């Protein structure tokens, strides 16, 4: 309930489940969206910030929303 947890594990698990049920393309899209958010580095939780990165970290919800936005093609 602190909005601090890194949601990557849950998001990757959903990607794996989609592949397991035969939705390979959807699973890949989820993984690609997460990879894009991580590569951008803007909307990530504190544990994903590198040493010396002075940008503000976001919470769990915002990072998950950033992945969803990538899935929708909003960014």
C-alpha cells in the first residue's frame, strides 16, 4: 500500500501467462512495452534508478500506467 514496489515481475508474469494460453503476440507486446519504459528510464521506481540519477522516481501505479500507455501506443 505504499506505492513503492517495482511492478516489473507482475507485468512479466502476465506476459508469460499470455504466451502460455496461446496469446504469443499479446505477450510480446506487454514485454516490449515494459522494455520501452525501462529503456526510457523516466517512469520507473526508485530501485531501478542508477547511482547518481537525480530524477524523481515514480510509484508502482505510475510505472504500471506508463507500461499501459505504451501498450495503447500513447507514447
